[in-house]
C-alpha cells in the first residue's frame, strides 16, 4: 500500500521539490502574500508558520509562478 504525500509542505520541503533554494522559496511565498495571491508560490499562514499546499506545488510545476509563465 503506497503512502499518500502530505497535504502541506514546509518551505524547506517545497524548495527541495521545486529544486530551488530555501531563500528563493521564501521570496516566492512572501510575494504571494504581498500580492494578495496574484503571483508567487501559494502558501497558508498559520501564525508565524507558512505551509505550502501540495496542490499549489502541483499547479506551480505545471504553469509557473505568474501570468508571464502561462
């Protein structure tokens, strides 16, 4: 029986999956928060903690981070 991937990833885990630096992943996550979800890497903020939804990583891998990538 195969194990399901987690529903949310830590920033470090998302960076590893996307093959980018941890700093770049934080930059993209903060861009998402600062732009009101217009561009960047979608995250959910839980207090001081940010988590990246698995579905956001799947979409990000398919289309990129913003309108210019589509």
